[in-house]
C-alpha cells in the first residue's frame, strides 16, 4: 500500500474559490431582476450574512474540512457544491433564528417597561378611574420614496420616465382603555391605515406597480391634561404590531421575483389630540397620530392618521342635585267646640303632659384630611379607619333619638374644576351616609346628602393666597375640606 502525501495549500485555495462561487449562486440568483423600488427582494443578502459566510468559507478552507480533502483527491465539483450549500443553508437558518429571537426579546422588553409604568400608576388611582371604548375615522397619509424606486430601476438598466402615486386613503381605529386618574390612561385597539401604491413607467418600455395594505394592533400610554371642566388635551406614546401586505406586478421589461410579500413587525407610535365632554359619559376626539411601519421588503417609513371619533365612558353618573329635604308642613286641624258643662259627680281626670319641645339641631363637622381623626385621604372618597371611629362616636351620642331629618354635606376646597369637586364632595357625603346606615343603624329614609364645590369656605378671605397648586396652599385650605352632619330630632330618651 502506497501512502500519498498531499500538499493541502492548493486545495485550500480551490475550496475557498468554489465556496465563494457557490455563495454567489445561492444568495444572488435574482440580481438581474428589477427590485421594484424596494430593498430586500432577494437580490442582496444582509451584510451580517455576508460576513458570516466569508468567515465560514475561510474556516472551511483552512481547518474544518481540510481532512476531508486529504482523504479524497477525486471529490467532484458537484459534491463540493452540495456540501457547501448544506453548510451555508444551516448557517443562514441559524442567523435568521437569532435575528427573530432578538426582535422578540426587544419587543417583550419594551412591553415590560410599559407594564411597569401601568403598575406604578395603579398606586395613583383616584375617583376619575373607569373603563371606556371608542372609535375614530379619518384620513391616512404615506410618503412614497420616488428616489429609491428610480435608483432600483436604474440598477436593472431601466430609466424611470414617470411615477404616479396614491399616498392617501381612509383609515380608522377601534379602541378601549382604562383611565387610572385624571392624568393617565392605558389604551389599546385595532387600526387599519388603508392602502397605498405607485406606478412607475420605464425605458425600455415597461411598468412597475406596487401596493401596500397596513393594519394591526396597538397599546399606548395616554397622558391627559384637563384644560377646563369639559375640555382636555392629551398625548400618547406606545407600540404598534402591524401587518404589512405588499403586492407588485411588472409588465414589459420589468419582471417581479416575489409578487406578494407580507410581514408582521413591532414599532413605536405616538400622537396628540383634544377631547371635549358632551355629557358625563360621551365625548368627542380629534387626533393626529404617527405610526412607524416596516414593510415586507425591508423599508421603514411613517404613516400619519388624522381622525375624529367618539368616546363612551362606563359607570358615569350625574351628580346628585343640591337640595335639602324639608319636613312636610302639618295641615291645620280644626278644633272641636268645647262641650256644654254638665253637672256630674266629680271624677278623677288623667292629665296628659304637653309634648316635649323639638330639640335644637345637632351639627357635627368632620375634617376630611387634615387631622388624626379625618374621614378621608386627600382627593379620595374612601373612609379611613380613623374616620369610621369618629362616625361611631357621633352615632353613639344619637342613641335613643327620634329623628326628623339628617343632612350630610360634603365640602371641597376651591382647587379643581366645578364638575370634579361636585363629584368628589357628593361621593364623600354618600360614603358617610352608607356607613352611618350600615354600622350605626340610622334610618336611611331620613338622611339627605349633597355636595358643595368649594363655594362655602370657612377660611377667611385672603388667608390662603395663590392659584398654583402647592403643598402650602393645600395645607392652608384644609379647613374647607370637610363633611358636615346636621341632625334634627323631636324627642330624646332619658
């Protein structure tokens, strides 16, 4: 048996050249086709893939597969091609898998941050919280890159003579959300931005037609700035998960490799708007939004949506009217005429004592948030444990009383809008009533509640100066934030 010693250097070079040629044949089969004005139609591989292939070919030539060449002098060109194609295809699948995993991790991370923001704001919930739904419709606009289309056609030895565009369409969205307080909400929904397209004429004679349809889902954080009682401005920032469905066709000298590519991708979006409350439950919106979109052939761009819409808020109630129940005026009773005196034997007569006079009204004022025994926290309408104890002591003093009426009045300070303060003061009065009925057993039909929006302050005029909401002003106005309970009784047990 004869041992043949082979110099591997020539075969390293041959292997490198063969693999490089194979790479060209695998990844650039359509370089002679027109790329339709969009990058990524299959003619040019990603730069990361090119670099990885070059590294792989170098390793293949110098180390990993040199022993295989040692063992087989007669390895055919076809066998090398099949081997290299298998290796390159496996590497390409690994790269694409890594690419998509990175995109998924990035998306999950951004949604995680948004979730943290939501959880943080759960601790800032106030009485403006609630669910809502709505829908908008308007006009969507896209910018079509004519220069890119012209350049790509020129790469295929075609000269663009004219390009016509369809860059506007109708768009709409359907959404729902939860408002945590008067300044923050989370909103999600479905959007359809419409369809856009272009038509390019070329020399030699040919045409290239391209269209794209866009729709998807979004999740936004919404910041709200109340301007008046019914008027508010808002801004939003969030993520959109869009489906881009492209379609291309060519005639004459223009041919198309992939006529119907499509892609799902995640990007950012943002917008601003104004909202006006027609009623407590129904409002109208005007919005301007920008959606960042990746199409199915590698381009990135912005789609603008200008829209009008309606919003419906669940669980909104009209504030209770300000009135105080009055005791009915008793009707006069006609006196019977005095009987004629009749001579009779003297009898003992039972003397009925006159009714006890009506006791003067008993009035108790409770602090809302400025003392140890205050009923509520600042800007809240849920009774605190200390507030319940204070109401228990008050109810204990009323045991044995026969009530005519009980009036509970909630007061706010001057900070805030009329509508907001009316809601807050009424809810506080209602909370005190419910507790006195359920825990102390006071008659519910004798209790009347009302709310006052800060128009009856107890602080002296000029004492609490300033319009900007500061900690000092809030502390100064604390006496104005109160709940008054006034009780009128006709009889009290001994």
